[in-house]
C-alpha cells in the first residue's frame, strides 16, 4: 500500500486495525519501515496499548485519541527524513529529542 511507503503532505487517513501482538508488529513495520516520520495518531480504547505503541513510533508528532493539530507550546517537526528538524519552544525541544 503506497500510503505506508510515501510521505503524503495533506489530509490523509490510513486506518489499519490489528488484534494481537504479531499483527501489531506488522502494522508498525508497515507504517514506519520507510524514511518518513512526520505525524502519527493512535485511536484506541485501551490506553495501555496506546502507550505501548507510542514507545515504538518514530514520528515527530504523536497524538492519542485526538485529531491532528498544533499546540503552540510544544515543538513540532519531523523524524527521520521528514520535515526540517524541530521548531518552536527550545526548552521542550530538548525534552522530546529521540536518540
């Protein structure tokens, strides 16, 4: 599926469901096995599952159970080949840097 292989700038939704640990791993590889990582949103009823997935996501911006949007108090930017680095609020930028 090309939506999981290319970076799309604009409104886009790729709805991928899974029901167990093995299929979760497949979904994460599909979503992040490329050079892109700008935004991610997780929708789930299980907050523990959301936290587990969030630790594995490689994206500059991550939201759980809410749509995309920008918070002026948080840095914004991409991960891997997405974006031009982090922007806004230098103190929080340092706190969000991934190794």
